């Protein structure tokens, strides 16, 4: 990229905790002229930008879009063509349900220089924060990430049930409004009703909530706890590892005293 030409940095902001922003993403934020950021980006991260940098919100909530995807891509092209360093800031990783690939293609087709800066995706970040490994020896050698919200692509909710037949751990993004269907499809596809499930709301942040339940009780648990977006659903035997770790942590102070 030429020093004086405009370009776009498609940046992953991580799962919510500002300290999970990568150093490369931080340095990019500090140089940006214009930042177009999504709904799930922790606004503390915007404080890393230069005071004179322009900040533009273009987030999408269910049924409410501040800016269409096509409009976002047009803005990226326009600002970069005018010579600006534009940061397209997305929650998690831009290439995992972030439509970063679409934006990269739009920029490439118009001859706009761009770079992609990975971020910690929510499945990894929220899972680890909740003490749930997505793979674990003896419990899971595979995992898959899927979005339950696929209306725009004409997706079939039955795909969740089919996928669950071939992987050990299933991580579902954007599944809060589809929990009833998720439960029904997974049980219909042969998933055991006592399969462990974790719901992680606002993972890695100070507002994080973690609910552990079973597939059979998934819908009831979500209703009782009034689960809201953003939330991640992890389904599989690996959820049991969290309970084991929490039990061991209770013994840790006593063990430390013995060591001392």
C-alpha cells in the first residue's frame, strides 16, 4: 500500500473485553482517519482512536439496521478513494460471521487496497472465559460454529441438527431467538436430551452471565434467566469441564495454604 493512498483495514475487535484486542489492531486504530464500527464492538476500544478520527456507527440489531451492508461497502470505498485510512471495526473476527469477506471482495473489485486484521472470535473467547474448552481429550476432537440466523441466505434451521451428527461440540451464534427450534431440531436429529449446554451472555465482559443446563431444559433455562443478545450457545460434553474446574478451584486456597 502506498503511504499517501487511502486504504481499508478490516479489523476484528475481539469478543468484548477491550484487553483482548490484538496489538496489531490497536496500532491500526491509533492511525485511523475514519472508523466504521459495529454494534458488538465494545465502545471502550474506540477510545484508542485519535481524537480527530471520525467514528461512524453502522451496527445491525435484529430487525434494525443503522446502515445496510451495501451502504457500508459503498462508504468504505468512498472514504478510501478519497485518500483516508479507514478502519472497519467488527466484533470477534471479521471473517467469522462478520461479513468481512464480502467487504474485502467489494474493495478488491473496485481496486481499493485493504488488509485484514484477525480478532479473537466469540466461540474461542467466550468459551475460554467460561472455562469451556471447545476440544478436550476424551470428550471432543472436533467443533463447529454455526449461526442460527440465516434468513438472508435462505438457510434451513434443520442444518443445525444435521451438523450436530458429525461434530462433538456445537457452538451457535445468534441463537437466542431460535432456541426453541434449536432444541427441537437437535433432539429430532438424535442428540441426547441430557447433553450438556452452556449459554454465555456478553462473554468476556464485566456483564458476563453463564448458565449451564441440558438440551432438554435449554428453552426453559433461557426463559427463566431472560437471556438477551449477544449470547453464545455451546452444546456438548465439554461443558462438563467447566463444572470440574469450578470444583477444583474451590479447593485451591486450601492447597495454597498447605504449600505455604
